[in-house]
């Protein structure tokens, strides 16, 4: 273990792709570039408040003070930059976006992998558009806790190393209703093989800069997909098929644990199939496929829970389109999209087999699952509690699952008992319980749980953050000491509270 100085730093993205000739500078269009060098803005009083020991030990880092992670010192070997990318936002092409408040410090070379460290909330970049480049404590806590929780849920994700409060107040109009307030500023250091997104490629195709597109594709494949090459149409399709399959895996896990990303814009889709950019995400409490936590999306609910698999396909189609200029026969790109649909279908079946403890999925199970989905929506039913209690059910009787219902006097008992009997028969009274336990988490980061951690942290007490951080390292374990507090349906106070039932993109 050591300090930032003792790490081996690389900057392959800067070495291998074209960038901005200017360093830093004002907010602007940066044509033909994949990045701009920019230094983090130093924090007035950086304090390290949350630290992931696990991530740190992977990086061989001792717990530091907040100097480097608050953006106040650049270590030799780091060459900080902001990435340029574009994206489709809510279905519309938005042109240049880029890292408006994220700054990569560098890549750390480890024995068997290379990981990129990026500060989020460390000040303006050429891509900040009209915003300040900062992040507030509440959204930083949500990103820190959720990305680490997702990792332990076995959902592919970027990770978090640290959360630093900056000692600076940041002005935010949280609900965009003309009531701005000062909030505590914070910076999360997040970690991933890279932060290259679908939109990183799209921007070059959209500006007809096929040379830069090709260079970025070559860099990405060589660096992150070394088992692939792209010397022919077939190889390009194989690479995209690989990405499609990884995306399908990620989304099938979201569906399994009840996660709603909230902003599946193409600039928020990692080329590695990792959950990235934790913003107005949420977790299903009552099982409502039409739910999205994101207020900005309330009109059409484009990114609602039940639509995530389809949006995955839509986003992949945009990525494929971006590759058209590199191909002689772009019609082959359909194969990658078909691979996504096929892969997702298979994964979905596996997911249900796991959740219901079926030894394997057979065609007739489809009916069982369709009926289950309808029943779960009949009255307000907590997804996490329902499936977790189902893991230990002894008889096909809904009474033992009554804790999953918001109104126990209103359970459609007959319908449920019919369904449970059908399922019981299907598994011969012997559901695969060990499979069920690892498919149905006991603890997830419900919005109201994160909000309690935020409320305490905003008054200087990070103990709830720490408690949740530790609880969620073992989401599939019983942890009976935490059951009463955290294995609970959404409390009434959280039903309509901002931050719990709805979230804006303001962060
Ligand atoms: P998101 O919806 O969080 O993925 O953000 C969309 C775009 O807005 C990205 O280019 C972000 O970098 C940028 N952005 C979001 N918040 C800020 C901020 N406070 N300052 C600068 N850029 C921001
Ligand atoms: Mg984003």
C-alpha cells in the first residue's frame, strides 16, 4: 500500500487519440478532439468523508487526506483531462456534451488491469456549457453509495473510491421551480476501465470527422477489447456484438434488482456495459413497471423501469449507426442488434429462473411469469420484500408474504394462492432456494434510505452513510441486526418527499 506518488500512472487516451490544442479555456465547441486538458479547480477546504477501503486496496492506496481527491494537487504522472462526447438526450441528438464536471486524473497500472480515476464535481471544463462544473453533497452521496452497492449486488458498474466535501457552497435550484439554495459541494472519485461512452463515438460521426472516429475506435479496441480487431466489416460487427451482449447483461441485472437508471441517454451508456452516471436513479418499491424517479422525464416516462431493455436496444442502434462510416456494408450491423435482443431474451429467462428457483427455464414458464407480473401490480406490493420472502416460503400460501404488501387488509388472497400453487407444483415443492437467495437481494439502496443518509450528512453526521455503505456490501446476506431498520417498505413520510419519490437532474 502507498500514496498516489507510488502508483504507476498512464495516459493512454491522451497518447493515442487527438485532443484539444488549448489547455483549459472557456466553455466552447472543440471540433475534431476526443479530449481537452484541464486542471481540477482546487477546493477551498477539502475533507475526505467517505472512503472505499476495498477499492483502495485494489489500487494499493492508503487512506489519504483530501488534497489530491479534492483536486488540490496533481501528482507527477497524472495528466488531467475532460473527455469530449455527444449524445442523444431523451431521444434527441444533443450534439457536443462532454465531461462538464468530470476530470480524469489518469490511469493507474495494476498487476492485471489498468483503472481510470476520475473526479466528478471538480470544476469547469470546456464542456461545462452553462453550468458550474460542481456537484453537491446529496448527489455525490447517492453516486458513492449506489455504485458500491451495485458492485456488491453483482451488477456491472463503475465504482467509487472517495467522497470529499469541498468546503464550498454550491447554488442549486433542486426542483427547477425558482427556489435556488446553497448546498454543500462535494467531489466523488470514481473508477472504471474507462469512461468511454456510446456518445464518445457518435460525436465524430455527427460532425463527419471519420478520421477521429477511426482513431478512437482503434484506441478503444486495442486498449479495452484486445481480443478483437476491426480490419473488416465482420470484425467491427463482432466487436459491437460483444458490446451489445455486455449491455444486455447489465440491463438484465437492473431488472433483476429493481434498479431504474433514470437517464439512459447515449452519453450515459458505457462502452464496457457498466452502469455509469448515477443521477436521478431509483429502486422500485412497489412493483410498477411504469415508474421512473426522474421528474425531467415525467411526461413520457421514456426511461421507466419496464422500458429499460428496449431503450438499451435503441441506444445500441445509435452506437451502430455511428460506425456506419467505417464500413463497406453497414447492413451487417443488424446482427449486433439482433444479438442484443436474443441475448437479452435468454438472460431474462435465466433471471426469472433464478428469482423463482426454477432449475431451468422452460417455455411454459412464460405464462407463470406473465401472471406473476400482473399480480404484482394488482395492489401495492414491495418488489424486494416479495421476492426475498418467497425464497423461504414453506407452503404456497400468501399469508407468509403479507409483509410485502402495503395494505395487508387488501391482499388478493385467492389470486395469489392460485398462482403460488401453480409455482409450487412447477418446482415440486422444492424451489432452488440457494439460487433464489443470490437472485433476490435482501437489501438495496432505496431512495428513502439514501435520503436519510443525506439528511444526516448534511448536518455533518456521516454515520448513516457508513452504516448503509457497510450494510450494502452484503446485500444477499440476512444481517438480522439490520432487518428491522432497513428490510422495510417505503415509510409513509417518503411517499411524496423530494429525493425519495422523485428526483430532478439537478445535482
Ligand atoms: P448527465 O445528465 O448528468 O449525464 O449530464 C449531461 C451533461 O451535462 C454532461 O455533459 C455533464 O457533464 C453536464 N453537466 C451536468 N451537471 C453539470 C454541472 N454542474 N456543471 C457542468 N456540467 C454539467
Ligand atoms: Mg452523464
